[in-house]
C-alpha cells in the first residue's frame, strides 16, 4: 500500500506540473499553440479518413454503412489535407468544427428536452440547449475570435488544473509519509 501511495503522489504531481507548463505555454504563445492544435487536427483527420476508407473497402458486404464509411472517410481525409495548406486554414477549420459541434449539441439538447416531459430540470435543459445553439451560430460568424477565446480559456484551465494537481500530489505525499511501513 505504501508503494502505491508513493507512486500515486508522484504521478499526480508530474501530471500537475505538465498541465501547469502546458497552460503557461498556451497563454504565453497562443499563436503557436493554435498552430500546433491545427496541425494535430489535420493529422487526426487524415489518419481517421484513411482508416474509414480502409474499413469501407475492407468489408465484402454491401451495406449503406459501407457507403457512409466511404463518404465520411473521404470527407475526413479531404478536411485533414486542407488543414495542411496553411496555419490559417487549419485554425479556421478547427474553429468551425468546434462551433458546428456546439450548434449540433444545442439542437440535440433542446430537442431531447422538448420531447421528454419527464426529463429532470427540463426547462433549464431547453434554455441551455437554445443558448448553446445561439452561441454556435454567433461563433460560426467569427470563428477566429472563438478559437482565440477558446485558447485563452484552455490555457487558464490548464494552469488551474496544474496547480490543483500539484497541491493534491503534495498532500498525497504527506499522507503517504504518515502511513507506517508494513510488509
């Protein structure tokens, strides 16, 4: 048990330090952070698209899912390749992807709450769905501003999480030292 608690505090502490460092880097160099996120977004879509295309051709059964996998894979691959045209394109696509996701979440959350009269906090769920949808629409209109704010929020969040994890790791260490060594 002592070895486990000793390892736990070290893992939590290292994770906290990594989060703190990454958060500071994002806040100090938001442009470079956005560029890196855009490149990773492009890499993800190229790899995902290739796997979807392989799965579309890998099955011998003719189904509509096979066609959907092909269409989804081709679009994912195209989106990923478009990200590599330049940093502005990848950042724009990343922002639009996030904002469209927000838009879709708002629609689904609103429809789910409207269609289920027994949903807890139904009125708040409907309101939150509508607000999320409107936020998606507004942010799609200005994707660069939305991704800049998202970068700032993520940087602050990483710093806060890092500090909390460092404090937690140090507290776990203190408790681990109080546990008697037994074999």
